């Protein structure tokens, strides 16, 4: 009797469990489709990996590293050049050099170098990276237009073939590089000049930021933007055009595919020297406009700044500080190209997107 009762209990318990299981299964089968939806986030690992090893990232990073290394070496020449261009202190390189050491010590030669390093990393990265990207895009567009014949413009019975063959991709890329980097990094240029020219008024980066903002708001960080763009266009366009043209001509005449490091240094220095000489009067006017308020007199525009320089110092005043500028620009340009090409060789080696 007892064993039969136990069997019934076991069977009954099994039946009860089966009923519960059946109800659960029925509920699962009749579950609403929206309740079964499980959102899944896209896997971005492959996208980020492809982006990190892309050619563009390698070029932008190469530009940043090259700029940082160059500025660390040449900061004293940048300090002397800025002082002479804006008319502070001695008119001679040696005299200006000694004045800085006498009043500020050796560390004065690196005045504003912290913000200069912060400025040059994004500036050089954006400038060189933009140059490479725009040059490739323009070259590809020209090739495509030449293959397809390009668009045609019909004026009455006259048909004009529009072509991009007369446009230099290097010149366009150089102009785009200068304008883009200037628009993004101009506030850092303003800070660097204030720290270099007036270290007594702006003893540190934080003080400079707060004082400039307090005196003129956000717009004060873009003081002199228009003349900067006007001066940057001829410099940047001619700088990249000269470098690429001389490089291509030299390689062609010597049956070489690439330059070695000393050749990059020399050709880069020549490009910087020539471009700086062409655009230097605009550079003088730009610096005068940017720091004119510090001296109690600020020309209304670039033409006014040029006229003021000519009236006070004659035509030669437009090239005041040109020697110091060349001493800074020539090694800076040469070293930058040398470091840039070296970093590209390292960072772009065996990359799948080259």
C-alpha cells in the first residue's frame, strides 16, 4: 500500500512538473516578437583598426611628430625672429640674442615654447596631412577628367572643353593646407606671439588666455586672422609648389625615385627661403597687426600696416627681420621635410591602404 502511494506521489509530481514546463514553453512560443528583440551594437573594432592603419592617419601623425621635433630644436631662432619682425629690441640678430639672455636668461630663448609646441603639433599635422590628401584628390580628378574628356560648355555653336590640366594639384594643395591649418590653429599663434613679445604682461599660458579673453572675448584669439590668411596663401602655395617641383626635377635629372635625407634637407631649406622671401612683407604686416595693440597703436588693416612700415622705415622696413626669418625658416623647412619623410617611411611601411 505504501509503495503504491509513493508511486502516485512521484507520478503526480512528475505530471505537475510537466504541466509547468508546458506552460513555460507555450509562453515562450507565444512571446511577442518585440519582446524577443535584442539590440546589438555594431562591432567598431575593424573600422577603428582600418582607420588607425590608413595612409591619412600615418601622414597626419608624421606631420605632428616632424613639427614637434623641429620646434624643439629651433625655438631660440623663432624667438629672435618674432622679436625682430614686430620691432621689439635690437634690429640685429646678435643684439637681439644678447638682449634676451641679459633680461630673461637662457630660458628666455624658449619663451612661449610650451604653447609653441602645443601649436605646432596640430598645425603641422593638419598642414602636411591636408596637403597630401588634397594633392591626391586633385591628381585623381585630373586623371579622371582627362580619361572622360571632361565636361563641355556649349555657347551657341561654340563648344568649350573644360579641363583641369592647367591647374597645379601641388599649388592647390599647398593653398588648402595653409588655409586649413590657419583657421584651426590661429588662436595658438596669437598666444605664442603674446608670450614671446611681452613675457612681463603674459608670464604664463593660463594668464595669457584669461587676460586675452577678458580684454576682447573669443574674437581676440582671432586677431589678425584676415591678414594671416592673406599672407599664408602666397607663402604656403609657393612653398609646397617649389619643394615638389624642385624635388621632381632633381629626381628626374639624376634618375632617382626618391631623395636621400641630406637632399630633402637642402631642397626643403631652399623652398622655405624662396617662399619666405616672396611673402615676407605680408608677414611683417601680419605681425604688426597681431601685436600692435600691445604697443598702443594698431593699424586698421594690412594695407595700413604696410603703409605705416614704409612711412616709418622706408621700403627696407618691409624686410626688417628677414635675415633672422631666413635663419629660422630655412633649417625649419629642411628639418621638417627630413623628419616628415623619415616618419612616413616608418609609419607607412607595409600598410595595406597605401
